[in-house]
């Protein structure tokens, strides 16, 4: 026991290992062992109720406090509890009396029916703290090892926080780091009260926590495949960096996560815009966010909740958690571990509900604030808005919330009032003069298309008219002069109105066609016209094939003009798809392609790209048919045209499936 306590290896002394003697049941030999331990200064814990010698020792220890223990009483108790030969009864009684001389190093733990899990560990730890002679830091370390957060809190509360910050902060930070690695959220919360998190969590510390967790815990599955084989030249083999984690998140599951460092400036006279030194700065702007992401990656619900409560943008963080949990659930390795899979599903549902609850409560109080939360781009989460994150995580319930629906409706209608029906808008887009004559046909279900600024303009016009009337009434004019002045004013007003009518008409029509709902209507109309013309082209081509089967001859019955119009339409559609592709905020072409064909787009981009490619091939074969007089090229082009038509009809269903 002395050798173990000293714990000397190769002549290098280490901290002494605390030792305690635990007495459970036993006989005469157990009593002798406890006696030797007490004589050597080892504290002892007696489990009362475990039977035989332990019950005798506990009984004797309790009676010794009042000084009523005698050798005769001990003999009587030993005879009733332990089978001891008569010739050894005096010797064992003397052993018991010798143990009682060290009663200050003994503690009794009563084993009853309400004995719970962990209570014996707590009793062992409390014995070491009371009579073990340990210093404050050794007591805290033992309480962490035995997972007794309540005792740790009592120890910390018995000292001033300033003492830890000034003298013992390094050891507390080490314990906080170990608590992060070993997933002990109750200790994390406790230690962070005594540690400056901004100073504690540096880049080096967070990378060390990641690497230790990767070595010791099997809960981490999401990025293991993507991080495998990626090693930094400046670090030891097998260690990963934050940059590798950023790239893995973005490449594997398309989550834009960038570590944001705090801004530090030098004290030199360099201009302020040049003082920032990111290469010398290892501190984080929001350390809670980095630990929140770390806990998510290792699927630790308690730690995730702990750090989420301290984040500034809780809605965006909740949607990020939903998105990341969705990726964890879909990871192939996760399916092999039901425990991790169930935790990820529980976290995903929990944070969906939290995001919904925040938006609902905010919408009930202030819609403008809700609008700011939904539309604002969060730098901490890849410069994306809550709506974008909800779309990426496929949170349909989030989009069904009243506040979100109101915002989407406003964006969809633009400056058109929400009371305007879609049928009225569609009719006005198709035939713009209806924009001014629809009120006369209100009995057919049409309503006046009112823009949001119409009411403001009308109110402003009424105020101007009232001011003009006030000026005229305040002037002292003769009746004849007043009539002439009134007539001149009316003439000027009528002339002004006549000049402004064309501008007002153009402004109103232009305003209508600039709204998203009007653009959508134009797309539907244009697509219907395009499909109609494409059907005509295919019918004429098929009729040509039926009248003149493939003999290598050329048919002159083709509607060339209509086909040129279709080619021009497909060209404009291709330029729009290219615009969408190049506006994606990615530097690498591969990442742009991945984001362009992401599943959250409903695979419509795949259909669009396929339709364009098929049509281009069809045009190529049409040219071959026209130049080299190949009849088979005509048949191939018609097959490709028919396939293109089918894809465009499927694409039309996406337009028609849009509902209010």
C-alpha cells in the first residue's frame, strides 16, 4: 500500500494516490487488515449492515463516541456475529480496541433498503475528503473522477472565486477540458462558472479536445470517413485541425460552418483597418458556439442544451442542430449504432420544437422582430438566414408556422395587397388592360388589384387637397375674383392630371410585372405556350415520318419558324440555369455542382439540365438531317424531342403544384 501510494516510476515522483480501506462483511482477518490500515494512517469506511465483522466494527465505532465500549461488550458482540475460537477471542477484542483508538479516521456507512446507486461512491469520497488529509485540488479531482458533482460544488463554494482565478485557474481549466472530453455536462456547467470561457477556449485547446474525443469515444461517426487520412504536416500523425473539420462539414453534408475568431488589434500606430492580425489570434468570438458544434458532432444532448442556452441567435442555432442531426441520422455508420441514432433523432425533434416555439412566441409579440429573425443573415452560421437553414434541413413544420407563412406571402405578393386573388393577378398579367377595368366585373369574382402604397398615396393626395382648400378659404377675394381663381385652378389640375395619366399607367403596369407572383404567372403562361408549340413541332414531325417513312429522303413539311422560336426559348432557359449555377456562393466548381443538384431543390434542376441536354442533342441531329440528308438522324431527333417534351410536362407540374 505504501508503494502504491508513493507511485514512483523511474525515480520520478508523482502525486500520491489516495487510499481508503473499505470494510464489507468479513471475519477475524478483515478486522486485522483494518487495524493495520488505521495504524498506517489509511482512512477506513465501514459498511454497516453488510454482516459479521463489519457490523461489529460499526457498532463499536458508534458506541466509542459516548465512551461506553468495553472489552466484555466487544466479546459478547463478536460471539453473536462472528464465529471465533475461544482461544482467539481476547486477541481479536484487543484488535478492536486498538482500532477504536483511531476512530477519528473511521466513517460508517449504513446499508439500508433505500440504498441507491452511487451512494457508496459518495460515502467513499466523503471519507477521503474528511479524514484523508487531501488538499483542495486533490479533493476536486477525486470528486470529478467519482462523478460527484454535488460534492464538487460544495468544495468550490467553500472558497472564493477569486482564489481560483488567481492561483488555481490552470488546474480548473484542465478539469474543465477533461469534462468536455468525457462528456460530463454537470461538471462543465460547474467549472465554467469559475473559468473565463473566452480565455480558456483557444484554438489549441479546442483541437486538443477534438483529438482526445476521437481517440476515446465511439459516439463520433459523422466525419470519421472524411477526416481519415487528412493529417497536418505541422502536427503529429493522426491529429485533425479545425480547418479540416470545416472542410469536412461543407463537403460531406453541405453545412457552411466557419470558425469565427475574436478581433484583436495591435497597439501600434498602424491605421485601424490594418491592425487586425488573424494569424496571431487563437481566441473565438463566441466560444459557446464552437462548443455547441463540438457537442453536436459527438451527439451529446445534455452538453448541446447547455451551450445552446448561452448562444445569442437561438433560432439559427436550433435550425443548425436540426440540419446536423439530419446528416448524422443519414450517415451510413450511424445505422450500426442504435443508441447514437435514437439520440440524434431525439435531438432533431427537440430542436425543431424549440425553433417553432421561439418563432411562435415572437410572432405573437412583434411581427417585425420575427421578420428580422427570419430574414437576417447570420455570420456565425455561414451567412445564411433562418429560412435558408430551414430549407436545407427540410423543416416543413417550420414553414407552416403563421409568422413564416405571413412573411412568405408578403415576399410572394411583393407590393400587391394580400387581399388580391391569384385569378385576378393571372388575368391582369395575361391581359394588362384588365388592370384598370376589373372593378366593373367584380360580380365575376375579380377584385381591384391594390398595391400596398396605394392607400398611402390616396391619403397624401387627400391631405394636399385639404391644404389647397384651406389656402383658398383663407384668401380674401371678391366673389367674382374667387370664381375666376377657382376656374383657373381646376384647369391647371386637369392639365396636370392629363399629363400624369400615361406615366401613372406605365408605372402601374410595370409595378405589376415586377412582383414575384406576376413573374410566376408569366412563367406559367410562357411554359404553356412553349409546350403547345413543342407539341405542334412533334406532331408535324411524326406526321412527316408517317407520310414518308425512313427512306433517306428529306421532308419539307417542317414548321421551321416555330422550331426556331423553341430553340430561342431553350437558349434563354439555358442562360437562366447558368445564371443560377454561377450565382452559387462557392469557390470550387465541384461544390457548386453539388449545391446545384442538392436534394432540397426537389431534383428539378436535374430535370431542367436533362431537358436542355436532350434538346441540344435533338437540334444537332436535326442539323445532321438537314445538311447530310440522313433520314435516321430525323428519327433520332424526333425521339429526343419527345423525351424533352415529357420532361417539360413533368416540370410544368411543379408550377401547377404551387398552392397558397
